[in-house]
C-alpha cells in the first residue's frame, strides 16, 4: 500500500471506508491523500480537503459526462446538462456520502461539531475530496467507477422520471438554491407596450436575475414561455461552469 499513514487507527478507519465502497484491490491508494480528503478545514487550516475538493468537483463532472456519452447518446446536450446538474448538486453528493457513512470518517474541529446545519455541505465537500484523492492515486477513474457509476446510473434514471426534469425553471431554482441559497428573480415586459409592430410570437421579453446579475433572457407568446426561455439560457450557462 502506497503512502501509508503513521496512525494505525486512522489507517484501519480508511481501509474500512474503502471496504464499504467495495474496493478490494487498494494497493494503489495514496493513503495520505485519502486522510487529507477527510480532514475538514476546522481541524487544520493548512492540511485539509479544500484542494482535493476542487479536483473532485472536476472528477465527478468527468464521470457524469462519460456516463452520459456511453449510455445516452440520443439525448440533447442541454438535457445532459440538466441531468448532470442534478447529480453533482450538494444535495445528491451529501446523500451519497451518507450512504457510505462518510460522516464517521470525517475529522472536524470543535467549531464544526457545534454546527449541525452545516453537515450536509461538509459531507458534499468531503465526498468530492474523496473522489479527488482516489483519482490522483491512479490518475484515472479505476478506483471510482466500480462503486460510483451504478449509483449515478440509478439516480440519473430517477431524475429522468421526474416530471420537472425538462422544466428549466424548476431546474434553475434547484441549482440556485443549492449553490447560492437564493431564488431566481424574473422580470418580464410586454413588448407591445414599446412598439405597435412587436412580433406576437415574442410578445413578452423576460430576464432572469440571480444575486444582482442578469444571467438569462428569453421571449415568447406568453409570460410563461418567455420565463422558461430565460431560465433555460441561465441554467445551461450555470451548469456548464
């Protein structure tokens, strides 16, 4: 086993976690990275999971893109973005973390222990960091795909079965609440008030604002259609970041 850590108790904990993930061949695991991935910033201001979380965010997006490419080639890219956004949300990642009991392996400081409301965010961050550590151990997805791909496939099917799946207003609201803690604000104008020759098919012009920025515009015959078009533009822009 590479980069074995010096604390035997912690080593056994991490081995137990990998067993819960269903990983049996762990000779390539970089144990010190795995330990770091499960160390909250309140436990150490310098040796914590923040950088690995950054890597893991890219890893989960890569895995989702690969999964969609291999299994859903007939679907439009915009719909891929909707599925991916749902599956890489903090809520989904925290749920997955709880399935594997990540909270039992996460080292946190006293200040975080007194903040139960932040547990979901901590678990989502630690889950991404875990993926970052496993990816960097092998420089590929071999330690991740066997246990995570089936879970993502199940959840992707659940997302597609949701009536709101292609409802970009609902998808945008879920995304902004998860990432910013706010709701989108729609501003709609009747173009007939501005011009007698306005196109009836684009009678209403809508803007969607998030935290003081206009992130999408759209037009339609009805207010609902205009808002939907604006939400789609904003959602696809945000989910591609």
